[in-house]
C-alpha cells in the first residue's frame, strides 16, 4: 500500500501531556512516529498463535489481520527461540529499536508466552522498546501486568463502539470459558476494549488504536470511534483498509480504496493524530517498515515450526 511519505502527523495537545522521556522513546518507534519510520527498525516475535475471538475479515490459517496483511503465515517461536532470534537480529541490525508481539493470533490470548518473551528480551536488552498488539478482550485482566512489565506501547483494534455494528464484524467472542455470539459478543468485546484502554492510558501507556475500515459496515462510524478513543487518552489511530482475505467471511467484500481511506484519515486527523505509513506487516516482520528483512533471519527449520494461527477454543 502507499507509504504516504509526504505526510506529517502531529497533535501538540497530546504531545504536551506525554512525559518527555516517553516522547523521546516514541521518537524511536517506527509506527508511533512518522519521522522514525525511515530510521528505526522493528522486529516482531511470533510467539502468540492462539486467538479468542472470530473476526469476519480473518482466515485463521494466517496471521492476525488486526495487525497484518491477510494471507501471510508466520513461523511460531517459543519465548526462548524468540530471545535467540532477537540476539541474532540485534547483532546485525543496528537500527533495531522495537520488539513487538503482533500475533499471529492475539498477544494476550497467549499471555504466558507473551510475558515470558518480554521478560527474556528485557533482561538481555533493557533499552529495547516493547510493543504489543491485541484485540483488547483480555486487557482488563492483563493491563496491570503489562504496566508492571514496563511496556509503554500497546495497540488495540477497535472497529466499532456499537454492538449492532460489531455483530457484523465478529462471529464470536470466547471469554472466560463462555462462547458469546451476535450483539452479546460484540458488547463484551467493546466493553473490555474501552475499559482496558482507559486502564492503560491512565498509567501513561501510549495506546495506538487500529481500526479496520469496512465499507458499508463500520466506515461512516469511524469518526465516532476516533473521538471516543481520543477521550480515553489514545495517542494515535491507524485506520487500515479491509483487504478481503480468501476463506474469510468478508472474502467477497470490496477492498477499501486508498483514496477513501486517506479521506477518512484526513477527516479524523482534526481530532487525533493519524498514522498514514502503516505497512500491515507480518507477525514475524523484521526491519524498517518499508524494507522487510525477515527472510534473512529464519531460524533453522525443524519441520515443525511453521504453524498457522489457532483458535483458543481448540488450543486450550
Ligand atoms: Fe509492531 Fe504494531 Fe508495534 Fe508497530 S507494527 S506491534 S505498532 S511495532 Fe506498524 Fe506494522 Fe502497521 Fe502495525 S507498520 S502493521 S502499525
Ligand atoms: Fe483473526 Fe483473532 Fe486477529 Fe481477529 S483478533 S483478525 S480473529 S487473529
């Protein structure tokens, strides 16, 4: 997709509310800072295969679409393998500033592995910025631990505020051993997302909200989502196009047009800083946003480490 490199972003009111040391850290984060994305690299460690919700734009054979292009399958690593790979990448990639967990399922639906990975990497390289991406269902449960681990950057995908809209986006939500469907599922998810975001922002975490723009489903509702998350103290929103994934419920939906996407971002920019340079990268992406080098750093295959994302209901 277009990089939109000619665009600058900013929101001085929010910048003024963020402590200077955190803003300095964010200046090295290629997704949160437009200026950083040509200079600083991120590395995703794919330690989170399970997911606890069913998005209609997702084909669960592949990475989480909330943070990735559809149709991409990443290898799965254990936390120890992730550390091993991190050490290798850090040696070769001096621009590496961020380690992120963005699937291939949901970072919090695999909390044991996610937490262990953060601990291992932080122990080895305390200066590394940690970044998590989640659908937000388990945020109320884990926000305290995320804060305690010193993570300062969290992305939550919020596609709607209304269960009537959300029911058309989510097939089910599997929460605390109970399967929710329809409006009830969407209501559960939305309530947890908003409560979780507030817990994070109140503790000084910089939250990015991803929104998948789906024509005739949530597109006209997006400005309301942006206004609401701004109220909750979110730092930036990333409005992403729907790229219909083969095999997903939205396989035959139209791909969101780049022009319409940018028009929506421009409308929302009045309220909140917008990301224009997202590359919808893989759950095992490595390098600058525009220069994926993940193929250079594959761990030796044991014939067993390529695995599609899984549903939590099957995996636990
Ligand atoms: Fe990764 Fe996401 Fe952190 Fe960035 S990606 S977990 S915030 S370090 Fe970045 Fe990739 Fe777009 Fe995500 S370009 S898909 S916004
Ligand atoms: Fe797929 Fe889960 Fe990501 Fe939704 S949150 S896109 S169901 S992996």
